């Protein structure tokens, strides 16, 4: 009887990636001056486990590379070699390479053989060995790495909706080549017919030959923001198989010349896509205590169901008041158990935010050295739990904010000393629960926002007039950095300064139902505060009625509800309506106008105003009636229909009807949009 060991591959890869994370964390601590022998043991055990597993499953290239790595670590463990800064940096490079090798092995793609051969040669040189014949043979083409790269870039259909632009990526790639030679072939095989073409979706792919002395890290930097929104494969140009017919052998200098790829029959393209493997399976490791609680609640639910069944049978025979009371008690118990079961299931999806924070020690280590800055990273609230889906989608915005803090916020040691600060800057990541949300703060003790420089740039770009600039509050000035393409960097670097990203950060956070704000004090530092829902699956909502329609407003967005008074209602320029609430003037949002429905009344004094807040702005939503508050299960409109401005999703109510869930920041943005324009998009 033979055993199919491929069934264990997924577990091996999961455990290997966890081991690499532990190795990286221990190496960073080791590089910080710690002489703890247990750290070296942790790193050695991680490498040893990966070596053993890869050998068992026949991943010989991974096993061969890990063997050399393990030999160096064994010398450190036995005291034959000190953990110097150079050796730690080489080991960190090796961990990166091993992660890429495992990813390529898992995805059945090509391993970057020249890079691996180069690392093996450097590891053996540090060990004092002569490079083996196999290494010499593999290292021969290593010099050819500098000749160029073959890049296969297939964006996912929704990449444009996240604010990313493939053309901008191609333009940045063209700027990397020292020879200015880049050839691009467009793949049209996924373009549908006119009848099913979605103008907001990306149907194109590109095969790119980038010539010249270009570092792999520079290419990874260009694709860093879209790595989860595209299928991407990068290989040395010399090792790439030229499988695409080029229409013209045209040299590209300074500009892009897109050479069209001869598209295959569309039906064949559809066959290829249908035959492609499904998306990567993902799994969550769950604590046994959470599983036990879930099983217990399911048991209680079964008991309650049995009880209700017996009561129902007895009511048929003898429908007394006593039996009806028992039925009510049983229904109450069923509701309680169902709620507890729901919470238990939701907790299974909750992971500590340390899963997102753990990538930053390495990022701070690498960028600090690259920018010649001394930076201390402090993290708190790592055990704060967040829904796995939210965490996956917030990782990239967090990376961008941390990179900006390192590049723009924290000064170099000489500048800090001149300002009377310690030479070592501090970056603080903090997470905590607040109400029904999770709050993530990214703070630094750097120079803070240069508000005058921001205003000058805003006036130069025509975002605000010179007269308006003098009256802007600090909060409004801080909001300017989230405008598309806005940057105050004097020099464009490969870290930041291209004016790309901060608007995408805000857009991606808003897509999760969250918000981001910035607080800054000149010379003292800046803080970015992100507020997110704990989960994307369920929210606490306030049901409101407008005419015959029921809408849901998230409770976290509601400040208060009130009945409008006529003397506090004002019109601006004869069109927009505002309501004076204490010291604020709130724009009035009439839902029946936005969604073109019939309301009970158009008189503001006859209905109710629900005061809401989103993106730091307040508004009054006019409704006919407030109904109950309840938890609702969110159903995506985009996956079942399409995106609707001002609507974040929908839910099914107890009577089977569908209610739309309001996107409060989106509604506030619509207050200045003519109703006719809104109806065209609805």
C-alpha cells in the first residue's frame, strides 16, 4: 500500500514559512547585539526542519541550499564562529532566498538559479570552503544576471478599482534600465467581446523584457504595491524561454513601444483559464480552546432544538398557556445560544495583529540601513485580535505608512542631534480596541509634517487658492497629503516620493469600512490613526425607514438622532441644505433624493435627522423613522452586482427582504453631487 505524500505538502509549506518568520525575527534580534545562544538555536532549528522536510518531499534544490545554510549556523551554535553584522546580513538574504524558493516550489514555478548559486558561493566563502563544482557550474551565468529580466505581469481584473495603474508600473520599469531598452508585449487573450466588456476591469497582460544592469530588488520595489493583485513571475532574461512571437524587433529608448502579441483564439484562452488551478487554499491555525468552545455551543444548540421540538409536539395536543411560556423560554435560549455560537465562530477568524506587525522589524532594519538612519521600533498591542480578512487587506497600507515614516518622518542622526533630539529615532506601532472598532496607530518622533510646504505645493497644483490656504485648519492641511499624486519630496527615491500611494492607502482603508487621519506637531513627530471594523462579515446597524424602503446605518457612524427645528435649517446658494447643530453646520443628506424613491414627507421637521460622521466629517441623514438596532450579516454588492456609490453592501432581514447598508463616507462625498448624476450611477 503506497502513501501519497503530496497530501502533506501544504502542511510542510505552512510550517516552513512560519519557521522562516521565526528565523528572521531571531536574526534581527541577533543583529541588534544580542548574544543569546538560544537565538542561534532557534535559527538553526528552523533551517534544520526545512532541510529535513524538503529532503523528504524531494525538493532537492531547497534541501541543498538549506544544507549550506545549516552548516554556517552549526558553526555559530558550536562557538566556532561569531555572529557578525556581515554574517547576519548574509543569513537574512538567505532567508529571503529560501522564502522565494519555497514559494516557487509550491507554485511549480522556476527558481532564480543564478541568485541561489551566488548565495551558495558567498555562504561557502564565509565558511572558508572552495566553491563546489556544482556551485561553480551554476554560478557561471550569475554574471549574466545584470543583462536583464523577463517579467510576466498578469494583473487581476479588479486592479484598477484599487487605484493602481499598470501603465504607471510599466513606465517606472522603463526608468530602471540603464540602457533604456525595454520591450513589452501585450497579451489580449483575456479580452472579452464588446457585449461583456467591463470598462472598469483590467483584461490585459504583459510580457516584458527589461535589458540592462537592473537589481532584482529594484524590480520587486516597483511591483510591491500590487503583488497581491496580479500574477507575477520574474526570471533572468538569459534563462527565460522566448515563447512569444514579437511583431517587430524595435529598440525602446526613453519611451515605451508596446508590441502587440498575436492573440490566440479567445475560446482557447477561456479553456486555459478554466483549466488553471483554483486560488491558493488558505488556512488558519486555531487554538484548541476556541474549537472546544465552538463544539460546546453546538451541543447546547442541539439540546435547545430538541427541547423546542418536544414542546412543539405537546402544543399540538394541549396548547395551554404554560406550554406557550415554555416555548418562549426555549426561543430565548435558542437566541442566546445562537448568538454565542456566532461569536465563537467569529473568534475562529480572529488573529492577533502581531501577524501583520511581525513583518516590520525586518523592514525597519533594511530601510534604516539604506537611509543611514538609526531607528528603534516599538510595538504594543500585538495581541489585539482582528478578522483575518481585514488583516490581509490592511497589510499593504500599513507597509506604505511605515515606509513614509522612515523616509519622510524620522530624520538622520546629525539632523536629530542638531535639533536637540537623541540620534536614534523611534517608530511606534500600537493597536487596541475602541468600541466596535480596532484602532492602529503608526507614530514617529520625527520632524512632523511641514505644513507650510504642503500648502505651497497645494497652491502650486491648484488644489486650493492662496486665499483659502490661509484659513485651512491643521486637520485640513493634513488631509491634503491624501490627494492623488500629492508629494512634497524634493528628490524621487526608490523608497517614496513619487506621489503614489497615500491616496490609495486611504481608498483601501475606506473600502474596508474604516478611516484614517493624521496628527502632526512640527519638530515632535506625526501619527497616523487607522480605525477599522473588527470584521467584514457582521456589523451592528441601525435600521431606518425612508418611504417603503429600509436602510441600515452602521452604529459606529452614528453620533445622535434628533428632530429638526425649522429655525436651524439654512440653505446655501439656494441649493445645498445645512442644519446648525450647536457650533457645527451639518450638510443634510436626503436619501429619497439620492436613490430616487418616494418618502413619507419632504419636510425636515416632520422626519428625523440621524447625525453621522465619516472621514472626520459630519452630516445629517434625513429619514422618516428609526426602527430597531440589530446585528446584520453583510453581503457584497460588488460580487453579486456592481459597486454603488454610497452603499457598502446589503443584508437580508428577518422577513426575507433586502436592505442596503449605507457607506457613510461615500454618502458624505455625494452631498455635492447633483441628484441626476447619482441616479445615473445607481
